[in-house]
C-alpha cells in the first residue's frame, strides 16, 4: 500500500504521532493510499525549515536564477504529466480527459506565467524638491498555503508559483481528500529547489495541521481557496498574528441569458459551466436566469444537450465526460440539495438520481446524474446556498432591472456570466453585477495576468499577474535626501 508522507526540509518523513488516514478513490470506493496525518509538530518543523531557508541561498538568489528554477519545475510537471493526470483523476473523481487537457497543463503553466511575468514588473520612483523616492519589493516571508480538493494541482500551483516567484518560502497543507498530486508536486520541486523552500504537511483541518498552520506565529501570510465557513475559521485563527490573508471562497454564480443571445453558443457553454468537473468548480453558473421569450426553448435545449453529450462513468475512461463526486460525505451534502428542491416543489427536467447503468466496479462510487430543475423561488435552499455539484436551476425573468436584482440577491460575489448580443446590455450588466469576474458570451476564459477573486463572502483580495505580486511581497519606500 502506497504511503503519502510530508516533505519537510527536503526530506519525506512520517508523522511523529504515527497517525494515518485513508485516501479513497471516490469512483470505486477503494483504498488507494495511506496518508500520514500531520499536526503541530510537523507544522512547527516545516515552518522552521522555511524560515531558515529564507536566510539561505534562496533568499539571496538573483531573480533570473530563481525564475529559471521555476521554469524547471514546470518542465518537471510536464515530464510526469500522465502520472499527475492519473493521480488527479483517482484522487478527485474528475474525468481523466479533463485532468489531461486542463488540470495538469494549467498546473505547469502557472509556474511559467509567474516566472516570466514577475521579471518585468517595475516599481515606482517619485522625485521631490531635493529628494528622490523609490520603492523596493521584498518577499513577504513564510507563506502558508491551504489548497482545495476540486482542482488540487491547478489551484495549489496558482499559489505556489507566485509565492516562490516572489522569493518566499512555502508550507502547504493540501486537502485531506486529495493528497496525491501534492506529493507528486513535492517530489518535482524537491529535486530542483533548495531544502526548506517548499514544504508539504499532509493532514486534516481543525485541531490538526490546518489549524496549526493558520495559527503559527512564524507564518507571515495565509492563502486559502475553499468553502466560506472554513475561510472564516482560518481568518479567526490568523487574527492574533495579524497575518496577511488572501481568500478565494464560495460562489453562487448567476448565468444570465437575454433573449437576443446567440442561443446555440449560450446552450453549449452553459452545459460546460453547469457540469464541468461534476459541478465541483467554484465558478460554475448554478443559477441560470433566462429571459422569458426564450425560456422554454432554453430549458428544452439544455436538457437535450445534457442527454446527448454528458456521459457519467468511470473517471479513468476517456469517454466519460462526468466522473464521481469527491467523497461520500460531499455526495450526501449534494443530495440534501436535491431533496430540498423536491420539497420546495421544483420540476426536475432531468437527473436528480444516481445513474442506473454504472458497471459493477463503480457500485461503491458516488455518482449523480446531471440535474436541471425549474420552479425554484429565490428563498429556496437550493437557490441560495452553494451546492458544488452537478445541479443547476433555471428561472425566467422579464427585464434587465429584475434579473440584476435577482442575480445580486446573494451573500456571494465570485463570478457571473452574461449572454447578449447588445453591447449596451453587456456593459451595463457587467458594471452593475456584484462579482469579482464577469464573462460576456463565454465562461472560464482566463488570462492569468488579470485580477481574480471575489466580492462579499466570496473572498478577500485578488490574485493573478501583478495582483499576486501585491499579496506575496512587501513594498517599501526609500526616501533619499539629495
């Protein structure tokens, strides 16, 4: 049986307590690895190693040399791309085709992006009468990274890469649900960077490695992607040390389709934005608002596309377009939204149940058919709370003012999508929607230089391009009297 250990100061080590937990393939229910459960002793050792590494060769390394090493990390991921994809699929339940086409390439691209971009970011110079001011950037210090389970490699490297590119050292706590690609990333980085620069402590959240990392007095910043309630817990734990925070949290994203939209484009992309990675994407459009003249046509069209194009099956099969949910616990949570929608009188246009044609080896897996419902009102549980699964609701609207009120009536503010061929509508809606990222006539089209993050309960701060540099570095002003 494979054992997944911690990486601390360049060494793969077990836990002092001897505790382990199971890593389960959610599609088969089978045990695939035993994971060492870290706690305060492991976090203390990892943070100490990271603090020491800041004062070593890494801390004085020329920028060009540091960036060249990060490009080697990208090459290392590419060299082992199939191994990463297989691990991601087995751990998370995502289709292997998605892991190969998106998760692993983006994991590698994150290192290239930040290694290249940060070399060309200038700081300010201001002349005064008799004095000169200029700004210098310095690393923030030791960065604690707490990464999620839905896109483990992509979303962890989105933080690892800019943290290292800025000259920091890192202690990462991956999700206990998906430890495998964190281990592979550690193996790649450990062959390239000095010991202690990058450390991984496997473990749980509260009363475990996650809490120890959030509270640690020698951690200078915490970056977290995950559920909003967990973010609040981390924020409280980090408060005593006044740690710098960057959070990308939950979303209940509106997908707004006006009657003048290109209907075929809107349907095709809505299929993707509803059910990509089983709907376990923070940016999925789970609230679909369709203008009344095309409402019936849209519902019929989306259901037809679901039945024609979505194949729920073994994530390791390239023909599967939807895999399993990440765990039995999460499956039960998603099913609670299905049941609450039934109780609230929703019409199930399709889905709402476990697939009945799965092969025997997936009998212990956690699968749900792609689910489309209509008839929910704004106060229904499934309409207000983040589901994070393959379930969307479609609601009609009449006017721009009405849909804007519906879309903004949420405690979340991560993303939104607008479908229209009217330029005025596109600009007005984009300006008025309360969300950190707005897509017009597309979805999940990303330029890694642009600001990424959420409003309201969907996050704190922005990352991407120079915005990541703002978080992962300290800016100081030098004033010289001439």
